[in-house]
C-alpha cells in the first residue's frame, strides 16, 4: 500500500474493486484502475464539484475550510452503510497521525488471513487467493 494510492477524499485505492481490475458484479474490467490520484481524472464523487481539488490547491480534503463538505458527507455516509468504511474518519486519521501510520493500519485491517494479500473493501474478497 502506497501513499500515492490514498485519494484526496480519504479513499484507499489499494482496496478498491476497480484497482484489482474487477467490477462489483464479479466480472473483469478491461483495464485495472491505477488509482484516483495517479489517474488524475476528476473524481466521480468529490473532485468534480470541488474547485480546490480540481485545481490541485489541496492534497487532501481535510485541508479545506469546509471539511467535511456536503459532498464528502454524502460519500462518507454511503461508504459507511455499504462498505463499513468512513472517508471522513480516514482523513481525520491521516490529518492527526500522518499518512504512514494510516497505511500501516490499512495493511492490517485489509490483510487476507489466508494468503496475506489485500481484501477488497467493496466485495470483501481477496483477489490473490479466491
Ligand atoms: Zn488471500
């Protein structure tokens, strides 16, 4: 897991189904996603509506005066309910403890007990062994 895979919204792209090269329905994507920050496309959830992010004036959403904004709160709520993950919590964690500590926690939290690979937050699957 790498720092460059942490999106501005607090999402860890290393645990995203698209990063593994799969879709939610179990099928394979044509290409695996390289991660929000690396792709540098307008993020589907937040960046599109945020001038600071689209102009690269902030690196993470917590640097913004409006953190957490309505857009981020919506995303956060969806992820908390569907995927047991909070972007806002992730961001506060990164802000307060640093990104390296956060990555370490993520490695532990999403580590596959069978093979040591990474469990996908969206599907709860390990694409290395199952
Ligand atoms: Zn595994």
